[in-house]
């Protein structure tokens, strides 16, 4: 289908369970569970996400707790509050964003550096 | 910030290629174009658009169906099955409208 209109979870909506799909998703409300998305996942400032994320691109402005796996990039904007693990080839943390947890950018070191 | 652009009425929209397996609760209107399995409880209007699939028990203020709904439905005001609606399940609502062309299998309880 051609319509790739962004999907919006409004500020007074809560979803518990598994969300999957291949279109952009914007969260102003609350998601608990698991999100698998082949596109961009945006958590707005009012958004609260307590879930493991498997997305292409994560743009985080709100509160996130869980494991964030992004195949492309994870971007923590100044209002983001994130607790958990971030795994992505590109991770951006802006001034003002709060983060607690582990970041894994899958750094490729030359073989002679990696070897002990 | 990406506010109010490309947004139909600012309401919650479950897009056509989104699948939700679980529970949706909320106090604002909800429009479904994709697939929802589980349970839906909203304090406002729930719209199931053409092409959408809902396999869930539903509680809502009102319900408008143009897509496919399987499950029991409890609505406080009004249920409307539009002409392209396909619904299987029991409906409990004070007002029920079934348009010509809609298909429905189940029990209707208007609390007469």
C-alpha cells in the first residue's frame, strides 16, 4: 500500500503488548512491551515507553526504559530521559539529554588492535 | 518539534502496516487502519477503517466499523456497521445501525 502516513499514539493512549510494522510511528502516549519497526520510531516529549525496541531509527524526546536496538541510529534529544541499553551504529546524545546504561556502537577495531 | 504536521486531527491512528498484539487503553478517539489483536478500551469513538482488522474485545463510547471486527463489543452510545463492514461477535449497545451491505454474525443486545 502506498500510504505511509505516520502512525500516532496519542498522549492519552496506553498500549500493552507487542507493536510491529513497517511505517513510522510517533508516540505521545505510553507503550509497555515490545516494539519492532522497520522504520523511524519517535518518542515525543510526553511519551513514555517501557519496552524493548527493535527499530531502524530511534528519535527519543521522552522517557524510555528498556533495550533500544536501532539498525541505523539512535538520537537522544535534549528532553530525552533514557534508562537501559542502546545498540546502534550511530548514537547521538544531545546536551541536556539524560541517559543511564550501556551503549554499544559495534566498533570495528583493526585486527591488530583487537588481538591481545 | 514535529507537532501537528501530517496528522489527521491529531488523534491516535494505528497505521495500515502496524500490528499490535496486546491491549490498547485510552481516553481519546482511536482510528485503526492496521491490525489489532487483544483488547481495546477507549472512552471515546473507535473507528475501524476499511482494510483494518480487529480481533479484540472492544469497550468504547461509540464504534464505527468499515473494516473487519472479530470479538465482543460493549458500547455506551452507538455502534454503526458501514456497508463494507464485516463483523463477527456479540454487540451490546443502546443504538445499533447496520448499513445495507454490511455482514454481521452474532448477538445484538440493545438492552430493550
